[in-house]
C-alpha cells in the first residue's frame, strides 16, 4: 500500500526540499531548477522534508536540515503545508522523538502552518508496523493554526492528552490501531473536529480496537461537529455494519469511509440488510473490496441517492484447488503486510 511518497497534500503539489544553506541547489521533484531561497510564494506548495545523504553517503543532521529549510525559504511564515518523511534512520532509533522535538522548537518560525503529514515513509524505508513514535500531542499543540494533522505508524504511537481548538481533521494510518491509542483519540479535546480517519487494521499488527472503544465517537458526543468518519483498512468489516447502523453519529455524518477493508459478498449482504440506516449519507466509500459485479449493483440499488465508491475490485487469495471443498479463501485489508 505505502509504495510511493505523497505527490499531493492539502490540495497542493508536494515539492521536496533537498539543498542546505551554502550548497548548490539540488534537484527537486517536478521542478529541477527551483530555488527555495527565491521561491516567490512558499505557500503554493506542500514542502516535502525528508532525510537524504550527501555525496559520500553520510546522513544529514536532522537539525541542520530542518533549520536550513526554515532559513532558506523566502518567507517561512507563508508555509502552509509540510510533509515530514524519513528524517532519522528508521531502523536505528527507538522513536521519532528527535524530529518531533525539533519541529516543536521551530514551530514559532512557521506560524502559518495549517496542514502537517508526519512520517510519509514507504515500505522500502520502513514497514508501517515498525514505525515508532512517542507522544505526538505536543507536536500538534505546538502549531495553534493547524487545521489538519495526519500520521503514519500507529503500532507504537501515543496521542495522550491531545488538545487543540482549531484542528478540523485528524488521520491515523497504520496496519493496526491499538485500543489504548483509540481511547486516547476518543478522549481528546478537539472541539472543531470535522474529519476523523482511523485505520483499524488487523489483529496481528496490534489492531485490537473494538466498537466499545469508540463509543463516544459513535454516539456523537466526542466530536459534535464531525461530518466525515473513516474506519479504514478494517479487518472483518462486516462486523461493523450493525454497530454503525445503530450509531447516533450516523445521522449527522455526510461521508462514511469504510475503504481499504476486506469486504466480501457475504459482508455486503449484511450491509444491504441494514441499508435504510445508511441512506442519509451523501457518500459511502467502499473502494478496495472483493465484491462480485452483481453484488456491487445490489449495493448501489440498496442505497439510492448515496454516492457509493466501489472502485478497486480485488481478487481473494485461494489456498487449494477450485473444486476442493476444504480450500481456504483469504480476504486482506490494504495494509496487512
């Protein structure tokens, strides 16, 4: 799933910052001759900040690199979107605390930051379940103007005592969402939150979050302004349909994102049986699924007036011969490693 770095974020193209003060400008993604020191509008792009090596193969200092970025852009206060990549060697550190602390330190020099993606790591750099973060709540709090925060890597993540008055979007990507982390998010004070995206994942990668752990979200009490709820990359997605159908929050949602899961024809039949509960949605995202063509049509017919995304049809993995009664059929979430 995580095979390519982001090319767009917060509606802006991602441009990678590669050079350091005093050095010749290095090649950029998409704009080879672009010079950060003379860029007229630093807010016109999302800045990709990622670890890289010098000509001798030595890693750059994360402090020097981040400080160099802030000093190189013509107006750091105009930067609105940042994508943090691999600024520390993923396999040699216990967590990304060094990067977190550096960003907190530099936050006063980036007062215009509105959107932050933390840990845009691809599989060649680090498996999602291996990414280690400490408590990222201080990072979110360091940017009072932040409206959107996304992080990849939930297995070892903490969002303890998360508070932010202006945050409207929160996304947690990973192969498994631990119950402890889910409860931290549910208990966060985020009065402006409109978009919540949780990748529940699979049990083998720490995904033990159950419906009761999300109770205050499903009741609508935790985030009264919530309009988009994502329970993505979910194992045994079928089991969530009865829960969601009875959830009071459903009546105030515009978008329900259940994509990247293991939805099969059997699960779709459960959805169809409960379809009246979901007809108030504007959009239901089910892309990445294992439905037959006939079942796709039945789902659409059961949800008139709802935009249903049934793209990205997948084929299950079958262990055994086609005519073998004991053959096993496996349905996988998008991120299961």
